[in-house]
C-alpha cells in the first residue's frame, strides 16, 4: 500500500455519500438525481470545450489561408495586385487577432478544467491513467544546451527508424509503425524530419521532399493534438489517425493547407541555404585567386579600360604598350599597380621586389621602354 498517493483523495467530491439527509428522503433517488445533474454538467462542459476547439481550428485554418494568399500576392510583381495585397494583409491581421482571442478562451477553458474536482465519474472515465494525470515537463523550461543534447542523443538512437517513418505513405502504415515504435512520437522526430526535408530540397530531390513533408505534418498534428489535450503524444496518436481517416472535408483541408504552407517554407529555406553556399564558394574561389598584393584579378580586370582589357584578352604585349603610350601617365601607373597586385601582370624579375613603388614605376617604364625600342627598330 505504500505506493498509493493518498493525497489524491483531497480533490475528490464526497458530497454524494457523506451528505446527511432527512430520513424520509429516498437517499438512493437523491444520489441518482445528483449524479445525473453532475453528468449533465460534465457533458455541457465537454461540449463547450469541443466547440471552443472547433472554433479555434477553424480560425487557424482561415489564418493559414490568409497567409497563403498574402504570400502569393507578395511574390506577384503585377501592379494591379498592390491594392489586393493591402486588403489581404488587413484581413490577415484581423484573422490573427481573432485567432488570439480564441486561443485565450481555450486556455481559460483548460485552466477551468484543471481546477475541477475529481469525482467517481472522472476517475472511472475510460482512458484515465497515470500517464495522463502526470503532466510532462514543459519543453520551454529546457535550456538550449539541454534541447541540443537531447536531440543529438535521440537522433543517434533512432535515426534509421525516423527515416523509415518519413518514407511511409499510407495512414494505416504510419499508425502501425508508430504503434511498434512509440518512442518516435515526439518533438525530436518532427525536428529531424524538417531538416531532412530541407536537405532533400537542396539536393533537388523534390518528390522525396514532398513525401517526407507529409509525414512531418502528420507528426506535428499529433503533437498539437497532444498539446491541446495536455497529454503525452504517445497516448493520443491513434486519435489523430482515427480523426484524419474519418474526418470531414474541413479537417482534411486544414491538413492539406498546412502541408502546402510547410512545403513552401521548405523551398524558401532551401533556396536561402543554396544562396549562402554559393556565396561561401564564390568567396573561397576569390580568396584562392587573390594576387600578391591581395587584389582580386577578376575585379581588377573589370575595372580596367576596355582597351586594356582587350590587351589581356589577347595576351598582346605590343597592344598593351600602344594603349599605355596613349594614356595619362598617372592613370597608367595606377592601373599597372593594380595589375601587379592582382597578379594580372608579373613584373620583370630584374626589378627590386622590396619596394612596391619602385616596382610599379619600373614596370610601367619597362613597358614604355619596350614600346619605344619596338618603334626604333
């Protein structure tokens, strides 16, 4: 008996059995009346919660539609869409405000539900178990270091299973696999699937990305359902599959809308990653080709007058001599200095390497002298 927590009984209603009544009153009937009244109150309260949840989900669906419309209009470059975009943005703000109001009402309902005393009906309610009563630690209380360590450990242990789940297609297959691997029903799996989607899109494996994206939204819907019910996700994933397989069109549309929005976000994120990788690659290549003076030969070449560019294109020293002879000496020296520092022009080996200014002047003079000697001959 030492394993029983007797403090739980402090929250149980006892008015039904311990209330003193007049001897002429039919106590069993009174109990039935009170019991019936309590059941009716519980049913009304339950219906209130269902209605609030339904309104909240509908509100979220409308917000998702509004966000999708704003995104489409933002991408469009047509001038005639500007007014429509402004209108859509206004509607989006309005719907977001309504969503926050529904969330507030639903949170108040949940707080009210937690304060309700336990009684015979709630304790004997089907599905009541220790896993539901014991609230798991809020993930927001974890530090970033704890989250990172937790994610790394989880992935090392279950990476193969997560990838297998990501490739499943049918509802029944997904439900069966999670039943066999309940440890996968958690935030870490969802996070890994998101990264997996972005990786596949970067690799241009678009069809595979869309498949894994579907499973990512499946996991996220399960987690959201668990969050709304305040239960462990492993205890409610079957409810999700039951609901999605028999759901009305509205629920299916909400799922599909979220899936399409997620795929768009994945494509956007993959594009950013590719652009970043390209910039890093270009910078690496730029660093590799820097000349002895730290200048980029490509940038220096593009800064040269077209006549000088043509000389380097054709690798014609005589042409370069001719172009320099017609240029202002100061301007010519500046351009030749840049060519040396970028490696476009390699100075004559007889020039003193220890003095940059002498090197520049000597190179310029060498080119000029060679040009004069050519004319004399």
